[in-house]
């Protein structure tokens, strides 16, 4: 999937259908001069329904269609015939989609399962026909209820990527390169910061035909929790990952400090992220000789404390199988 096709935030306008009118029909047939009221009820207006679809990975379809209008209910008719219900309109969304009210910014619900359906806007009720209003003192009511009008609302659809492993790191840490060698994904790779502007997903093929999903999240900068850089536009994707893999290059001035900054940004954005399993991978480690690696290990044992870490190189293909094994073990622990 190209970067331009990854759409994770859209605003849409939805309208439910009007309810049909109740009928004021009076029964008439041969030899029955005054048969009384027999007007049927109006049908309900169509609902606007959001439905989860596991085959979708992006909100791209809403980039070109942002207005959804359900059908109106049909009017009631004679012989107490109820009008047909208005046609429901379905909005298919990928799993991990959050639906918000634009006006209040309230989270209405989240779609996390395939086939899960939620009515985001109910259609108007149909009006009752005149036969409901027949009484001993008014046996031929010539009135019925009108249908209730449908509703309109502006919504925000916000996608939070569902992945097993989320790659976290500063810009240009090598996350896209790692994704490209572990999976069949083809993210944009270049030697400048913020090459990745949208999350990239890839499927890691593991032993015995097993697999897991890894997400390359755009680089974090200090102050991201307050919206600096790409701010909240990518931090929300980390919330859905089962575990986090911090990627820090071996030529970093202070690996422990970089890890602490990244961790602090996640904590300030959402303290619940601290409950996720974490692991640190030192990328570009092919530039280290044995002496430097030994010195770095001694420092990392102190600064990273109990957080597991390992040295890898995407370009030199070093430590990648061990990385898969460690990730699989953490995911299935």
C-alpha cells in the first residue's frame, strides 16, 4: 500500500431516514358502507450503521465519499398495511476504527471485531395509522401520526492501527529498513528525518507457517505528546499494539537517554502505554567491534535495567532471526 493511500482520519456527514406517515384510510368495500378506520402505520426510516471489516486496512474509501444518507420509510396504506422500512446504509470500516462526534468530540464507540455492527444514527419512527386512535366516542378518526424525521450528524472516523508489534524510535532510526527486511512491505526509505509520514504494516513470516503483524510508526520527537512534529497523528497508533519494540541506532550519543525520552513521551500521551511489554533493539550494530559492543552492554545493563535488549543490523542481516524469536516469545508469553 502506498503512503498516499493510507488514510487514518476523516470527517463524514451522515443522515438517517424519515419515518413514514401513518394512513388515515377508512375501510370501504361493497356492502360495507362504513367499515371504520384501517389506515396502516408508516415504516421506520433507515439507520446509518458502522460495520467492521477485517479485509480493510485504511479509511481510503471515505476520502472520496463523505456523505451517507439512509432511505426514508414508506407511508402506511389501507387494510392496516404497514409501510416498508427505509433502506439502511452501511459504512464499512477497518478494525481499530474509533467513531467520534465532531461537535462534542465524544468517543461514541470503537470497532474492534470483524462483522461488529453499531447503529451510529437511528432512523425516525413511523407514524401510527388512524385505526390506533379509534375509541367508543370517536369511531372514525380522520387523523394519523406523521413519521418522525431522521437525524443528521457530523462524525470523525479515526483509525488506530491494530498490530502485534509497534516500532518506536526517533526519526531516521532505521525502522522502515527493519520493516522491509523482516516483511514483504516496501516502505519509503531515505537518509533524512520523517521519511515515513504514515504507519506502514508488514506481516512477519515465522516458523511453522505462523506469523505476526509489525507496524512502522512515524518517528517520535521530544514534545510529541504536546503535538510537536506529527504529534497525536501517530501516537494514537501505538495504543493498539500488543507490545512495543524501541529501535535506537548504535551511533546514538546516549542510548539510555534516547530510550528515556521516548518512554516519557509515551507516558505523557497515555500512561496506560507503560503496561505494554517492551523491548529495545540497537540498530546499525554492524558498525560496532567486539570491544565497543562489550562496553555498550555494560552501560545498557544499568540504564535499561530489566528491559530486554539486543543488537541487530538490518543491512548486514545480523540478529534478525533471534529478534523474531524474542518477539514471538514476548507476544505469546
